[in-house]
C-alpha cells in the first residue's frame, strides 16, 4: 500500500489529472481566414509542383549536355520541396 501511494505521489500525470489539450490554431480562425489560408496553401503547393516539374525537365533535357546543370537542378528541387512543405502546412493549418 505504501508503494502505491509513493508511486502516485511521484507520478506527474496522477497529480495533475486535469491536463488541457490546447486547441489547434485552425479552430480559432474565422471561415474566411481559413479559406484564404487554404487558397494560399494551394498556390504554394502549385508553385512547388511546378518547380519540381521544371527541375525534372532540366534533368531530362540536359542529361547528355557537356555543361554542368547540377546547381540549377538541385536549387530548383530544394525550392520546390520547400514550397510544397509550406503549401501543405497552410492547407493543414500549421
């Protein structure tokens, strides 16, 4: 019995059983703000997909070229991935 009381006293969850989970930021937004954020996310997502597609085209078209296109290809791929991540964050409400 002493062991059970000792464990409950040291357990932070047992001490504070009224832990509140914070609401998501999208719950506090008005529908108009959410719609605007969703549209902006779709635009960012489209820009990211376009950059990734352009990066693929550069890789595909210039593969056998004599000059190096690595910097352009990797820069466009990185920017595309960042845009896609930003767009998904806006769409999901982060």
